[in-house]
C-alpha cells in the first residue's frame, strides 16, 4: 500500500526551481505557490487512478521526412 | 449606403461584390466605428488605417476590372494579436513581445488575405492566450460590449468584443481550452473551434502545441461557414495539419435538423451551471425539438477528470515553450501568467503523459458516443461574463474560481480535438447566454447546419448590446 504523500514544502519548491529548473524564486513566492501545487497535485492524483492500461498517450511520434 | 457596420461578413461581401457599396466605404465605416467605440472595450491594440484604406482602393479597382473573387472579397477583418502579421507588430498581449514585428504572416492570415479580406489591425488577447478572461494584457483589460464593467472573456477577447461592438464583421481567434468559445459566449456572437488539424497553426504563437485550435469568430453561422472554408486545409508547415479534403461548408449549411439526434450530457455541464442559464439552454434545445430533432440523455465517462488533464497539459507545454524567456527576465510577464509558468516547473512527466493518455480515453469514448447520437449540446459557459477582476463565483451555492468555471464546459473538447460551435441563445442578467454544439472529428458541417437552423428560427445572434441600441 502506498504511503500518503506529505504536503509539499516551500523549501522543496525553491529547490526544484533553483536546482532543477535554474530559475530561482523567492521564499515568499514559493510559499504562495505551495497551496496551488497541492491542489494541482490532488487533481492529478485522479488521473493516476484512471483505467489507462493499454491506453497510449495522444501524442504519436511521426518520423520526419527529408522534404519537411 | 448607411449602417454598413450592421451587416455580417457575407452580407457585406455581397454588397461590395454587387457594387451596392465599395470596399473603401466598408473599411471607412469600420474605422469610424473603431474610433468611436474602441475606448469603451479596448478590443484593438493596433489599427492600420492607412494600409487598410490603400488595400481597399486596390480591391475596388480589382472588382471594377475583374469582378469579385468571392464572398469575402473586400470584407474587413482583424486578427488576434497572437497571429503573426508580416510587417505589423504582433505582441501576444505581452510586454515580452511588445516590439516584435514578424517578417512573415500566419498561413491563415495569408489565406484570408488571398480571399480578398482587408486587415484593419490586431486584437487584444489575454497575455500569451494564457487565461480565459482577457483582463490580463499588456494593453489593459478587454471589456465586454454588453457591460463595460465585465470581462470580454478570453483569450480571444479583442475578437469577441470588436464583433460584439459592431466594429468588425469577422475576426480570427484561437482556442486552447475555450479561448474562441468563451469570448464569443460572453460577447453574444458566434464562434467555432474546429477539429484539431483542420485549420493550420503555422505562424501563431503557441500556448500548448497539442491543444491549440485556430478558428473563426463572426455574428452568424453563415459567416462562420464561409470563413472556415477559406481558413481550412492542409499546410505542410504545421505538422498536425490534416490531409483530409475540406468539404463545401456553405453548401452543407441547409441540411436542417429533422431527425438529428442530440446528446444531452447528464452531468458535469448542466448540473454545474447557473439555474437561469440552464433554463435558457433548455429553451434553445426545445427549438431543435420543434424542428424535428431528438434529445437523448447521455453520459460522458470520466468527464470529471477533464480539468486535471487540461491543467497538466497547459502547465507543462506552456512552461516548456516560455522557459528561455522566463529565465531571461521573469518580470516582463504579468504576475498571473508568470505564476502559471512557474507552476509548470512542478508538473511531473508521468502526470503529463497520464493527461495525454486520458485524451485518448476521452476521444475513444466520445467517438463511440457519437455513433449513438449525431451531436452533443451543452451550455457554453456555466455563468455569464464575470466582472473585471472577479476571482471567484458562486454557482448553486458552490464557490469556485472564475478561471475553472469559465473553462469547465469547453476544455473537454480541446482535449478530444473535436469541433465545437457556440451560438447566442438568450440573455441572463442582461448578459448573453450561449449554446455549445459538439460534433465528431472533422464533422463541422453537421454542427454548422444545426447552428444555422437555430439561427433561422431565432434572432439572438442579431441582438445589439444596450450601449449600441441607445445610440
């Protein structure tokens, strides 16, 4: 059984922005984002529970030909 | 000829083609209307009066010598400021692009020009099309022709407001989650988000590559059909452009609705809309029944997850597109758009992929559903145009964000890529209410025929905003 995810922390948001994305943000901005991110991730958790077995993503790779 | 600004696109084209009026008179009339009314709604961000007048003279000379090219020859148009226009500033409503002058125009701009339409300028948009209100723009909020204290809706707000305010008969828009249909509904006009791939995206600033749909906005379905005809068709410069042949949309308009099976979703759309809007949309559906259509209760499986999937895709794709510019100087973006772009940095790749898988699931379900019914019908919006700066709205005792409410009924059909037409169908609180008709992929002709049949027996699409009727 998966353990419940702890709430996202301001420091984590700042770390992702700075270290992974290379676009540092202030602590105040990160704090204001934490609520948004929590609610967005809550929405996304519903997608993870959908019956998506054998369902391919809508993006399909198409090889590019020389004349394109 | 007086009152040219009251004519729709093909009425005006017919008047020009027959010599009843000239293209120069049509352009001058629209420019006068813009001068008189643009400060009320802030729809135009650039007006190219001199160039438009010069082009109108060329059109008049051509028509005098060779006759009209077709139904749109000499008809004025303006483009959402997301569309590249050669030699004319294209800002995307953002300080980031305030000095950008493209060296080429969008494919659609060229097609409309080749049909003889005369560009008058560029239209306000929500910054980079990243919002459904158009109250965030480098040029200031775009306001609603029906009530200047309310939003035009967005992101194609300038397109909606300019047509609603009778400054123009037609405009282009683009729709990623509802950005043609929302301002069309708010401003009391007609708009079409076609099937993904029907109209090429080349030369239009992207918001989300996999969800962006260019399309026409006008006063009537008849005008929309003629504009769609010109805008549609394969374009090698757009990798998502469809190779399917383009039907003769205007010729198919008069199919009628006798025997048409209209699916009415039993949740998500009507039950979460304002009660008065529900009544008006049901009244509109009764008109279809009177014309011989059948209303059939349907369920769209998993529809409740559409907002989550759309959000994952907006956030991921928009942030990827803007990453370099955002890193260079984030202060050049508005606070709202910058917040969305920052939030996109926290979307996991797997959630983006799940969202794209959800699109397949939803698309398959809709395709199956659209074998048992011919089209679907919903309210376009669950609310009327909100007030400028309003962040929350109460619907049936439930408080929710304005953005979420505005997008709820429209964005599922961006995810599925199927066509959706919106037509005015009433007034609530003195503001326009709109009906949305959804068809199967590349079946625009069926929803256009249904919308046209509705507009032949109703006159909501001819209603003028109070400010114009009081003049």
